[in-house]
C-alpha cells in the first residue's frame, strides 16, 4: 500500500495457503497426479477402471437403463445420495471415520436449515394474516391496543401453524426418502379396509354390495398402490449391492485396500 500497512486504490491483495507436510487422508478418484471427486459414474463403472472417460460411462449407463423405475427413482431420491464425493483431512483416518465426520457435518447443517425453514414459514404466515390486525386500528381510542393484541394472537397462531406445516413437510420428505415406511403404511391401511369389509359381512350378512365393495376394493386398491414404493425399496437394495460391488472392483483395480 501507500504506507506499507494501509491499502490504496489499485493495490492487489495477495494471499498464501500453507499445507504442512504430514499424513493426509483422501477419499476420491486418483487421476494422473491429482485427485478428483468420486461420482456416480465411477460407482457404475462396470469395467472397473479408475478415471474412465465420463462420456463413455454415461453412454454405457444409458444403454443399460432397462428398468421403468430408474427415472422416477432418480427424481425422488436425488437429494438423498451425494452426486460427488471428495473428502480431505490432514490426519490419518479410515474411510469410515471420514464418512462419519462428513455425516455429522451434514446433520448439523440440516438442523440449521430446518430451523430457518420453520422460522420462514412462521413469518410468512404472520405476514399473510397481519392485515387482519390492521383492520382493528380504525377503532377510536382502543384501536391501537386491540391491533397489538390481535397481532400478538396472530403471531402465536403463526408459530403454531408454521410448526404444523413444518412437521408435515419434514415428515413427507422423511417418508419419501424411506419408501419402506410408505409401503408398510399402505399395506396396513389396505389390511384394515379389507378386514373391515369382512367384518361387515360377519355382522350384517345381507350387507348391500356397495357397502361391502367400498371396503374390500379400497383395501385391494391400497395394496396395489403399495407395490410402487415397494418397487423403490427393491430397487434401492439392488443399487446398494451394485454400488458396493463396483466400488470394490474400482479399489481392486487401483490396488487400494478397503479399510
């Protein structure tokens, strides 16, 4: 700068990063003399080669897309699985330790995002309802006090409504990422409706057909719908096994021992 300590217009800021010599743990793909993120293309690399041309792997994946669940499964569960993985720690660490640390960081960020989402929902609901309080401000003498009281009640209502909506959204996302829960819920609901139809027959032997079919057919319909998330469950299990096999083959091709 002009004085050696203070900056001036036109100065260029220069900074340096120091990486001290020592043990380093890396989770990624070795390519030439550096590392790059491990991607889903590497996980599906059926030839067992590291750093294969991504375009070739993509074409191979498109050629073997033979399941009708592939596009929908990818759409529903894209947020659950990381697209790329590149972890670096300046200490000796096993693969499990590095992933555990990353999961803890992700859980912390997720908790903060959930709190922020709840607050934003509550504020949004309050802003929608606040004009109701403004209506009472036109009342002579007591209008301002009534307005403040109504605004306070609306704030409490917004917090409660925001919590209900937040729980609904979080619960829906939680169930979507765990399709076996949806499968189990639909199966149990179908069983209840189906057994209710049988109970109607047992109590009222001459039950009208619409009353009978309204229960039994509803149960059978729920069972049929449960087959869709069940397909996601089976597909996910197959993908997990396939992922593990291909990762093992990649490690074997690179001479890496799984720790």
